[in-house]
């Protein structure tokens, strides 16, 4: 049997989520003697392509450029490849573009689709998977009744595992005649991507005002972390909506999550409680975040955070 | 213009999540159901468009009769009519296929829904419908404007946003940003009175067997929080570095 993993790139660069999807697929292929095919689109250099072989990609198909927003062309490309290679199982990381083309693909192939998957399948026939539901407040084990299946991984759940292999790439030509006109793209440059960050520094109303976020950004910088915020902070416009983590914002699962001046409403905790280690800093010893956190400091962020930055710089040097 | 808003009825975001029947069913006891927050941004956007461009807004949901109060609320907010497709809504493919049948028969210029529901977080219903009825589709929308026979749509993506122009008809999946939280419509008394007489049609559904739920579980509770003195930040850094190995 053949399985397909999509190695997404951003301006020619693969990210951790691409390697995580390959690691997951390689393990699945090894355990069950499946043949693994990796799909990669747009212009990626040979040097960048070689990185995929460190995580277990061997047969790689590269294609001509397609706009990521064009879910019609993206799903058609994969479905064409599926027909040629009789693929039964698809592994995608949950990214903005896969969330557009994967459901389309499932409708095309009449397959089942599982999102927010956190583990390897516990059974293959029938396919049984564990996934996050209720915004990380619970897990569900679900079973497929379809011959073809799509697995979408929750970022930072499986992890990246090295597996060296020999890479052989060949080209696959995709049709792309998009009816979508791209007007402009705005990039927030130099920022660590929140969904796949290893460390997230998040702050709430305890920061008192948007001008005080320099402190949060400095802490994030010295940890190579992404910045995030609570819902009230994005609602009042101190920070962009894209930084809001919690039930109605983004769900994150970093190795380390700092909650600074965040009281810890149930909706916020839902979005972050899969983090491996959570540290809360709050002036209020009764803040509910302390009930969820692994480590806590009762104190004023304006005193504690500068010390934290200093100590982290010490150990980094 | 005809606008369809597909909504999902979900437990209030403050709900404690528990399971019953040997962890195979969500325990609805004492749970208040609301319009899925991502869908509510979409509904409000549709009402704004109606106020500015004279649109007709239909809300559609797949569910049992218990969801009707939530549909009435959508009517009170300003939708013109509601449709309930009578089904247990067990999985997203079943929901998507039932919505697809309705949306293929009844033509709309714009179909709006939330990017995902707050309960099962599938986030696939919109894309499946788009494919089934052959429409363009944009996910994670944070902006929508009308420009003649096209829509200017702003979507969130990794590390930024992208603005695209697409000819009508289109499906968009929205989230916060499509309208601001403070602009969400709250039903007023006049709206609530009018909602009582607005049409709420109930349609039959089909069942599809793609995915079956087997069992639910809850994440294990954390151990007690270890408190570190605010004068001893170095100790926290040491723990994170040496014991937890996360920095």
C-alpha cells in the first residue's frame, strides 16, 4: 500500500511541521511495510529538498508552482497523483493551506478525514485514531469506515524524528488555472510562527497597555519564542487577533508556555493546556492559571520579567 | 444578493466538558448551547452586508429539534429565514453532505460559515461543501468586501495575511476579525418578537457512514503548581533548563 505525505514549504523553505508530518508518515510506513511518497510543490532548491531525506522521505514528487489559496488546483493535483499511484492514506500537517485543500480532496476521493490527530493509529484495519476535540478539553478515538483516509496532524503533537534515507525526486506536472486574483500579501517579518513554536511567551491584561509589550517581545526574542496574548488583549486591540490563543483563537502545544499577567479563564486554558510545561506569572496568588501551571511566580511582571530575561541570557552565554 | 450562513450549535465556551454512557456520549446535562463563535462572526457580517446592500440572509444548521432556540436567536439577530436539516449531526462529513444537498438546490451568491466548530473542531465542512457544489473557497477569513460581482477576501496565513479577489459565488470560512468582537449583534426586543414569526423550515436528511466515534477521554490533571519565590527567578530558569530541558 502507498501513503502520501505533503511536505509544505513557505517561499522555498520547509518548516518543522513539514518534518513532523514526514516523521509520522515514515514511522507508519516502516511499521506496516507501506511505500511512502512525499509531495512537494513550487520551487524548492535541491539543498532544501535534501533536508526531507533526514526525516525519512525517499520518493519525492515536485511540482510547478500553485498558489496556496487555490484549493481547487491543490486538491486536483493530489487527486491526479492518487489516481496514478493508487494511494490510500494521506498525511497532512494542519496548516492554513492544508485546511483548505484537504477537505476538498476528501470530497473528491469520497474518503474519511480526521483532524487534530495526535498519535499514530492504534489500528489500521479499521483505521482508529486519537484526536483532540472540544478545543483540547478532551480527546476522541474515532474509527473510519472508508477505504481511503486523510489524517491531519495537530502541530507539535507527534514531534520530529530523524530517519536517514536516500532521496530521489521526480517531477509531476500539475494543472493550475486559478480564478483567484491575489491582490496583496502582508507579512509580519521575522516573527516565529505561533502554531509550531517550541516556546510561546503569552501575556494578558496584567501588562496594563500595548506599550509594555516590548518586555514580552524581548523575552520572546532571547528564547526564540513566538508571542501570544489572551482574548481581552486582542479584543481591545493591544495585539493583533492572530496572536490570540484560547478556545476562540489558536490552539497551541509548545514545549514551554509562559502566561504573564493572564488570569487563566477556562477558554484560555483550553487553547494552551497541551503545552508540556506551563509557567504562570501573576500578581494575584488566586489566579486560576496557577491551578493549571506547572510552575508559578506570584509577582509583578514588570519586576519578574526583566530578571527572567537576565537569567536566561546568562545561561545562553 | 442571497447569503447563506451555516451555523453550528455548540456548548457555551465556559462549559465543563464531561462524558456519559461509558465515555461514548457528550454529557449535555446543564449545558447551554450557543451559536458557534466563529459562525457568529459570519452571521454578523452577513447582517452588515444585508444592511448595506439589501441582501436576503438564510441561516442553515444540521441538528435535532433541540437546536431550534439557537436558530431563533439567529433570526432575532437579523436573518430572514432559517432551515434546520433534521439529523443527529454525528460527524462532519455527514453534516457537510446534508448541507451540500441543500446548497446545491438553493443557489446563493455567498455562503458564510465559521472556520471550525468549538466542539469537535473538525474544520472540514466548508471545504467538503465547496468541492461538492463546485465553488471557490477561502478559509480563515478576517476581511470581506463586495466589489461589483466579486468579493475581496482577506485571509490569515502563516506569518501574515493575503488579500484575494474572487468572482461570485464563493464560500468563506470566517473567524474573529471578519467583524470585531465589540460589533457582534445582540438581539433586541423587536428582533426577538419578529423572530417568532419568521420562517423556520425543517428538512429531512440522509445518513452517511464515514466516521464513528468510539470513545472520549479527558487529559490527565496537572500536578500541583510548584511556586517559586519572585526574588529567586534564577531557580526557575535553572529548572526549565536542567530539569525540564525546555530552554
